[in-house]
């Protein structure tokens, strides 16, 4: 059981009809993806052909920010607003899709882009799963 799952179980009120496992997986995937995207952007900045990776770096950083924000939004349950939560998860899913697409363009040449793309795809899937349960 992850820390996220434990924290969800300790929440003193009902979380409603949300699938707690899907919620926990999405939070964890967002945190992991934010880290992977930040590390990938940093690695891209260290590559010799950094100018050719500008779009990848920008996409990494946008995705990292949206994943981090989404993890925080999903971790708060008091005064829950389904519309805000849905919008955050949808934005995260879109950013993960775009980042994975961009990183996959460089994955044959840069291992960090391959790893990042895989993390983005996992997060995209976790967001999709959570959206189906909201």
C-alpha cells in the first residue's frame, strides 16, 4: 500500500463515489511524471544539440507543472469541486499526451526522453482511468 492510499484511507469523511484506487494511482502517477519531466528537461539542457530540444524542454516543463498541480488538487478533498477536479485532470492528461508524443520523437537518441515518455503515458492512462470514475 502506498502512502497515498494510506492517506486517502485516513481522511475523516467520505470521498463520495470516487474510485479510491484510481485516485491513488493518478496522484502517484502525477508525482512520478512531474519528476520525470523535470529530470528530462534538465537532461535535455545538458545535451550538445540543446537548440533542437527546445520544444521538448518546454513541453517537459509544462507537463511537470500541470502534473504537480493536479497531484495537489487531487490530494485535497475538503470543499471538493468536481468541475475543478475534472478540468485539472483533463489538462494533465492532455499535457502528458503532448509530452509523451514529443519525447517519443527523441527517444531513439536520448534515453531520458524514452523514460520520460513512458512515465507520461502511464500518467495519461491514470488520468483517463480516474476521469471515467468521476
